[in-house]
């Protein structure tokens, strides 16, 4: 089956992001396909490479990046939500005159159309939020 | 392009969190993709449609007027849970746009008919 996943909460404050990650791993372990993972609302904060959790805690952002690399996942951060919350890639830095980028490896910034397309293309779009 | 039935489920009050506003952005994009879009308002989500929202004092952009513009995007299926209205002392006359008031059970049946359910 072809799945897409919507992550609506940021890391650490809510469990939604952890559950989405565990779900993604389970989907892949069962041999299903993940068409896309989309990050919206505070979910875009899953994509900042500047996060530094304590050493004895899970690194949620690095964990997503690793999963993306291992499984060639398409992980998309909503551009409007990212702009509000300061998640920046090279293109956004130039476009908005910022002095830094913080997008973690494996993520890309794009529009909400990517979420709708995920809904259209996937057999199931599973939402993780509060 | 394939057309699917998308239902956006709004469960939260309009300004205490950003969910309502960002959900509305999803509605507009789904409509631009010419999908079959409907909206359900449950729990505190019914407050999103309340007439007479004044947000100047809290310095947050109000979006009451956007509901009236949805028709221009061919988004006309707005379903509101009767029990949620009643629990809050509201009726359809208190809302800023025409809606269909349904029981929670009937909204549940509509949900079963959807291809994609997005809950905010």
C-alpha cells in the first residue's frame, strides 16, 4: 500500500512527531511504500538542523534525516508554515534576505500543493497531530 | 487530475491556536487543485464560523470574511455538528455563512464516504 504521512506538531513538546516516526518505520518494515511525509503547523520544527537535545535523549531531527537517507524518502516542509517559524533553506534565505539557513538534510521546502498531491496519490494519508 | 473527496475537520477555536487559519490555507489549496472539498466543524471548531469576530484587541488577523469567499472557490459543503452548537448555546443563525447542521452521527457517516480526512 502507498502511504503518506502528515506531521502537524513539533518535536519534544508533543508525542505526535515520535509516533509519526515510529509509524513510518513500521510502514517501511512491512514492505509498504511511503509516497511523502509532509510537515505542517509546528511540524516544520522537525526540520531544523540546529536542534541539540541532551545526549541521553533521542535526536528527533537527526532520526528523520537518517530515515530519509536510508529509504530515499520525500520529506516536505510547508513553505508558508516554515516562513512563519524560521525554517530556512538556501532559496528561502536569498528570497527573504536572511543571513542563515537551518534546514536539516533530507528535507525540502515546498508548497501546500504537495500535501494535496500526497492525498491524491496515496492510498492512505495518515495525520499525526494534537 | 484525479479528483478525490477531501474533508477538513475543524475542531479548534479560531484564534487560540493557529490550526484554524492554517487549515483554511489547506482548504484553499485543495480547492485550487479542483478536489471535492468539504468542511466539518466539531467541538470548539464551531466558533470559527461565529458572526462578529473582532480580533483587533488581540492583534491577530481575523479571517471571518474568508468563509464568505469560499463559494468563489466552489467550496460549498460546510457541515456543522448540532450537538457542538447546542453545547455552546449557538444556533445556525449565529454563524457567518449558510451551513448544513447535522448530528455528530451523520457527520460520522459523511466521514466514511471520504477519500482523505484532514483533522485540524
